[in-house]
């Protein structure tokens, strides 16, 4: 603020510093504009990044400084300053966040409004892309604002006295009290449907090159008059929201979970059809008095599909896919479900039992842990993770950092990427990036972006078909084939039942459901993907059956039946595989093989 009162509309030093930074970092983002320049940019120009626009901005800023007082410029700026949540101006912000007039605000509340404009999309305390981290970031920025008040306290008071105020308007005690104050925010009131999806869209608009090869900035999204058409299907969304409510009201109550999430996409083009980020975005955290990000079982604004979650056994289809294509097994090879030990790792099955030798088909349908772990160890966890990186997973940055436990949940994923990965299975091995935007038009109706699918092959269709055939409910798999159509499915249960999943898929849709607690408190024993999520995800698909074509999984050339066994032509897999001697465990009854 001290610089604001001393410059003539432009801070030449800041412009030079920004120019050097832009050249050194090859970035066009730098905060060199004065308040006067920002006022001009928001009221008289566009957000276009060009030398011509910047020169116009500088000329107009110099001109307005000659015609208006600093107080007038600041007052005008405060009427258009971005305050997050699509709110502009401190008067509206005071009403939106605190339900007060500006004159009624405390110093603590004023410091909030002064902090938010530095990064409105991240610092909005009640409506942001990442609510939990936003509160922490806002607190840091608010403390910075109070530090600046303390640093310039004498100048602030002297300026006030020049305006015929005898007493100090700011004291050290007031700043200390504001720093320690517990701020109560008004519940956000805004008409918005599918809020988690909307914020996910907003995030991608600022990350992907939708704007003629560049991302949009938040101001363009909120003020440029864009018409943004999303891929969401309102019928799918309505049913998904109803099923998520039922998930918590019925299965959450039964097993001890307070939150749920669901998403659905078209595997043939990656378009998101339904996206429910939590039980109720506008709900209250619970239990009452819990601390957000620490011990709340239900955090309404956490966007579950776009945050890290455990995945339980839902990577197992990928493990079997890799084993099929490597010739380690075929669908009917006998495998061992017995006690094993790999170094210090001694895995077990969910219920603690072992079933000896069964076919690969039986092992995958019944989601046995031991065979999947053995396959992962033998093919190499890093090889598995490098493979699925091509399927769109970004949460395993160093494939060499993981061991065989990756087979049963020894990592974290984003559910939106998980649905994208299962779409590779659903589409017979083709990858389509998840998409939420179908078309964007500018204020004049000119199309500046239109989605066109660009599928690429990332998986062998023969091995994919073997996985789909095993998981197909019509063939005895976990999918719920409610009318005889092909529907595959896979369950997932994390350790201690902290979260459960079920993914249903056909060549026309992928539907993923999640149940759990944001605090990672485990559910009661008996909560599995099969018991607590499969029923309502299957119901979602069944209720929309008329809108989903009953397309079967198509058997590709190169897959054949040999003596009644499904196999890949040209790949000779063994009829059975045992446990390597170094992993065998000697039990009371002797060595189990």
C-alpha cells in the first residue's frame, strides 16, 4: 500500500523485475501490475496476454492517476476486486462470507477480505477447489496482511488523523486480537447444481489448453461471457446423486460410513456422464466439532473422485491382464492360494483363509490376494506400474518405489483416473482421456473449443478380453447382469475397511462407487466392496439400462477356446503354476505348495 501512494500509476521497478523473471522462467505469469493497472485491466481492457494490451494498460493507468485521487482509485478498485466464489467487490464479499455490512466487520474479518484477492480460487474459505488446504493457505495470507498492518501501524494512524480522527484507529492489541480470533463464516448460499463437478471443471479449465492452446485464467472463466457446455448427463447425474444418498443412508448406516461418491463415464470418448463428489456438498461436517482435515468422518466439500484414495483389490484385473499377455497364465491355469512370505511381508486374505489350488478365473472372481501378490512379485511391481501409467494413472511417480503389496492397495489413486483406467478394459484396450467439456463458445457465440475423441491403443485386446470374460456377470463374474447383458465388475476393500469400492463396466459405460469416512476411520467388519458398494452401483446401471446400449464384449481374433479353456493364440501359458520355493511358508501341517 505504501508503494501505491508513491507511484504515478505504474511501478517501473516491478515491471522490470517481472520482465527478467518471465525471460528466465519462460512463464507469462508475474505480479508486476499496480492496483491502478489492475483496475484498468478489469474495467476497460481484456485479459489478453500481449505487449499491445500491456502498453494500453500502462497509458490508461498513467492517465487515470492524473484525473483521480488515490482514494478514488482505491475505492473503485475495492468495488471490483476478486474475492473468490465468483464474488467481486468487498461489499458483496462481506455479505457472502459473513452476512454483514462492511461497517460491521471485525478487523479479523477485514483481514480475510484483504487476503483473498492474492489468489481468489485457492483462498476462498467456503468455496474453493481444495477447501481443506484453502483454509490453511488463507490463514497464512491473513497473518501476512496483519503483519503488514503492524509494520505500517504508525502510517495508518497518521493518515487517519489527517482525516480529522483524533484517536488511533489501529492498535497492537487490536492486531493481536484479530490474529487470535476464531472466524465464523456464513454457509455459502449460491444456486449451483453438481457443485463438485463444477469445481472439477473449473480446475481443468485452468490446467488444460481449452483457450486456443492455453488454459483459461479464473477471471476469464468468471467474467468473459463464455458459454461452457459440459459432458454431464442430467439423467445420469440425478440417479447417481440418489444412489449416493442411499449408499450412506442404508449401507453407511449399516457398516459405519458417513460419506460416499460416484462417477460414470463413457469409455468410448472419456466423457464424464455423472460426478457426485460427496454425500452432500452443502452438508455440515460430522461429527459436530470435528477438525477439518483431521478427524471429520464426513467432509462435505472434499472432492473425493479427485483426491487420493485407497483402491483395495481393484488393481487385480490389471495384474491378470499383464500375466495373460506375458504368458504367465491363461484364464484356467491353476494357481495357489496358500500362506507365503516375501522378505518381511507376509500377506493374508481378507477373511484369513486359504483355498489351495484353483483356476485363475476363480482366483480373480473371488479376489484372492495371494495369487495376485505372487504374480506381481514375479512380473515386477515396477513393470506393472509402468504399464498402467499408459492407462492414465499419475499417482505412482516412481514405479521402482513399490513392492508386491501394490497388488492389494499398497498405494493411492484418484478415482477419476481409476474410472479412466477401467475404461481401457471396457473399450477393449483403447485409452481416452477423461473429458468434462463438450464445447466452449465465446461471448459472440464463436466456438473456441469442441471435444473430439482421440482414442489410442494402450492394451492388447486379447488379454483385455480374457479379463472382461472372467469379470462378466453373465459368465459368473462379479458384474450384475440384471437383464442378461454383458456387465463386468470388480470389488475393492482397503485394509481395515477404511473404504470400499465397486466398479461396473460395459463397452458403453464405466460406473465407479466409493464408500467410507474422510477421516480414514475403518468401517465395521463385514464391509466389503461386494456388500457395501456393489448393490447401489449395480442399481445405478440397472435404473439407466434403457439409456445404455446392451453392447456385448466382442471376442477379438486371436482368442480361442482350447479344450474348453479360453486362451490367447500364440501364447503358451502353463496349465498350473506353483509357489516359488523362496516364498513358501512351513505350516503345522507341513509345507503347503
